[in-house]
DNA sequence: CTGTTAGCGCGTTCAA
DNA sequence: TTGAACGCGCTAACAG
C-alpha cells in the first residue's frame, strides 16, 4: 500500500529477458555476462554490461536460488524460549560482531528469524532452513532434550552449528562447553574440601545443559561413594526473579555446607541476598562454587572458587569452522568442545548484573 | 560439502508435487490446503494436512515469492561507511530490540546486509531491495549528498525508511532529527551570550547531516549580521582518533571564544584533552555547546549547554510507522522529524566514552 | 560463440 | 470440488 506519489511512477523491474531484448541477444548470454562466465564475445559482453549498468539490473534472488539451488542468507535462530536461553545482550552483540567479521568479506546477508515463541516453546526455529532461505544456520543456545527438529536439520545437509550439544544426536554439529566436566570439577573440588552435603542451583530444566550438570554432579558423588540426594538440587528460570528465594529455601537445611551456583545467571547480588536471608555466611558455614562465562571474574566475592565456561571461545571457533564448511574449505559437521576451568577465587572483580537479551520483553 | 555421514542420508526435500502424488490429488489442491483457502472438501483437506504435518513440508520461499511477488525479509542496511556513520553498539542493540518488539509478532525474518564497503563507500546498500529479498527496508544512518540509489529505492514502491533526510529527495521516507534547527539553536545561544567568533566541530563531511549543520550555523550568524568564517569550521571522522588534535588546532586562534561540538562522537575525554593542550579553560576563555544523543546528559561537565538530538525517539516512531506501511494500516512515505532541545548544563552526568559499531574493525 | 529449450517449486487461471 | 496448464525469472544442458 503506497500513496499516489510513490505508486504512479514505480520503476519497472528489469528482468534478464528485458536486458536480452534490449541487447538483441538471448537470456542465456545475459546470464553468462552477469555471472562472469566464459563463452561470450568481448564486444557483446561489453554491450550487455553497459545495459546492466545503465538500468541497474539486479537478478531476482528467489528465481536465482530456485534454479541454481543456492539459498540467500546466513541464518541465525534461537531454539529455546527466552526464559531458558541465557543469551545476554552483550553476547548477542558480540556474536553479531563476530558474524560481521567472518561474513562481511563474502557480502552475505545475515538473517535473524524472529518467529515468536509461545509459552510452550512451540515455534519452529528451523523454518528458515526448510523454506530454503538459509544457506547455513547458527543456532544460538541450548536444545531441548526432546528436540526432534534438529535431526531433520542435520539430515538436510546444509551447514549448521548449534551452540550446545545433544545426547540424542551425538554427531550434531556443535560448538559447546563440556558442562558434565564442569559439574564434575565443581563437585569434586567441594568434596575434597570435606563437604558431603553439596547443594546445586541449576538452570536449563528440560534442556541439554541441565542434564549435563546433573550427570557430572552424580559422577563425582558416585566416585566418592556418596548418594545423590535430589532434594539438594534446585532449578531456576531466567525470566523469573527467584534466585534469591531459591537460595534462601535451599539453605534452610543446615546440613548443607556447600553450594554449586550453576544457574549461569551470573547474578551475584541475588545470591548474596539469598544467603543473607538464610542466615548464612560464606567461608564460615557455607562454601560456594559459582559458574561464569567470563574469564578471571567472580560472580560473588565471597565464593571459594569459580568455574569459567568458555562459551564465547567455543562459539568463535565454531563460527570459523562453519564458514570453512560453507565455503568448502572443510567438511561438516563441526565438533568443537571446550573444557571449563575451575579456579579458586582471590580478588577477581565481580561481574556486573547482566541484562537479558531484550530488555523490552520484561 | 558435507562428509559421508550427512551426505548419504540427506532428507529429500518434499515439494508440493510430492505431497500431491502422495495424496492422489493435484498440486493445486495442496496449495489451497496449505494456504488455507476454500474450495477443498473437508476429508481431502484433512488427508493432505496430515501428510504435510507428517513429512514436515515447508514451501520453497523463493519459488513462492517468485510466483506471488512477495519478498521474504525485513531488511536492515547501513548506507554509509563506518567512518562516517555514528552507529554505536548500544544504538544497534537498541534498534534490534525495537525491531524485535515490532516484528516478532508477525514472525518476520530480519535480514542485515553485510555487503562490505570499500574505502570509497561504493557498495550498493540497497541490493536486498533490488534482488527482491526485502519486502521492506530500514536504512540506518545518513545518506551521502550525492546519493543516487535512494531515488530508485523510493520509486521501487517497497516500504522503506531512512534514519536521515536528503535535500535532493524531500519526499524521502525518513525519520530524522532537524539538525538545521540544532545548529541554529546552538549558534544563537552562543551569540546571545556575546560571542562573535564561534568555532564548530562537525562530522558527516559530504553527508546530509553535515550540510544541515552548516545551514543552521550560517542562518544564525546571518540573522546576527555576522559573516561565516570558514576557517572556524573543522571536520572530524569517526574512525580516526583525531578529536583531540582537531580541538587543539582550532583553538589556537585566541579570538575564538566559543565552540559548538557537533561531531556527535560524544567523546568528552578527547575534547577535554584537546582543550588542555590548547591551554583553554571552559567557562573562562571558551564556552562550549556539545551535541548528544542522550537526554539529560552532558558530553563534558565543563560545557555551557548541550543539545539533545532525539534520534532514538524519531527512529522509534519511524519503525512503528514503517510497520503500519508494511501491513497496510497506513500509507507511505514516512515523514517523521523531531526537533532537538538545547539545555544549559547543570550537573548532568557525563556520557561514558561510546564504542564503535563493531569493535573488531579498528 | 550464441540461441533454443527445459525446468527449478509454486500459485493462479481456466476448464471440467 | 478438483485438475491441467501456464508462467513468475533465472540458469544449465544441449544444439547449432
């Protein structure tokens, strides 16, 4: 819908057929000239190039893709609803800058799929692939344990990369951090310091990173000959502001002397408030290991140690490999797995309270 | 290029023809079912819907667009090279959040054109329109004074919006701030305070916002019966870190007693350093009006006044109007023009040093 | 070196 | 209610 001033003198879209008629040649020849292919005489080529230039011809990208079986864009899609996906503003921006660095030299279109998630996380995050708009796709964030769509993405043959693994599809193209080892290291550290009742604050209920945490936690306890007490494990969601109350609740049990803060909210202030409300004092009656995406940074000054999850680093390598896959320099699928690093906290700066992916959603 | 494991069992892409054969009907019928059109018997419809569901059919977006003349994405493109376009990280992120808010309910694809600019700013920022990938387009940032492409964009008839005006195309669809008035108000303010030798630090050489600054500046001087001394006007680029040295240079002339800092770099620290090197002391031998995109914030504590450019506010209204245009609730083109506001500085917080659009480019 | 022809997958027209 | 045929704009195979 346009008003008269724009409607009446709409520029006619030139097609390859128009150019051919103008130049007195066939469409085939025009196509060859435009795509810089051989088999056209120099003066014919020049004449056609001039017309293309003059009328500002640009081929219809849909028709071109239809015929040549090449899709138009590099896709970016988020497989999880926002309340489970901890995609921070800074991460998103960082990712965009990375995509820019890698793909702008190729003149790519970077296409974000804004297909809206319902409360049940039901929207198809992969439609850009199956509608054949995406020539490749980055899936930002974790997959649900019962995700089925990813199997089809995998079989589609287009280059893709998930920032996260999936048990149900071990050959999945991914760049991730090993959360099993992360939970294992965190638990083992606290066991060695004499704790036997170790609570865990975790996120990603129903998603792969959640199950990985449980697995590593269980493995360390098993090695120490201790049972897993499910009442020690508590979940938080990213949307709900309940870190404080969950921490308060879980520490009512005075037998609990240690806490693994693996919610990845990086929300030190809320944890601190929960500790205060529970009447706990870190270093005296509680020891904490907290998880962070930032190297050499603590979530909480009072923590005993922190675990660094090199998600950015894994993603960076993954994007590079994805580009290699797209441009035929290397085969897929991608298998990048970075190991987390546990480090005792000693004067590192605290992370500022992170902000959600889209402020406006709250 | 894929390795064997993915190659061998690539899922066959189902076409509307495959579905038709499977259901024992014609493609026409399948098309009607998929697009929820009438003229199909209920049991036929149901049978086809089940097949579509089972095989996960998704239509080829290119073929669909080709036939139905509907393009796939909302495009975002930056018409100016990065050294002249002051698109900050935070602005980009803010813009993305806004696009999310407006377009996610419609399930749109948001497509950024990463076509790389040469040093001469030569790449076509509008290719997504003419390749018929974009159904609408947001052009982020100013246009060059001699821009020709925008005329074709305008005539193409697709909804578009530029964050900036253009003299050469007054009917251009735009959401902008009136820099002429901004420069006029700034100059008039300093004239009233008794200054006659007013220097101007500006950006956007060769771009519309640059010429608007000169026009407003000249108009105020003319009204005061003063001549324009071109030696008082200095340009900076965003890429080069030369704010400091330009400020130092321009204030060597001791007859200059006032400065309009309209570079829009919001780089208070560099200005301060330039003042120091020139041996100037704000409030004693120099008075400054600085321009900012943030309301109620100063670029420099020592400035006499600041001019707020409500670019975000204009853009927000513009995006809303663009959506109205796209979805037929309103006609285009868009004409949004916000007025800047001059305010004497009194204890506002200073803006932190902003960061460039893409850190990695420097 | 150049033209003819076919067909990519879809939606639409027209006929049955 | 359904199907056959056509064409959107382009590229590729083949023929001259």
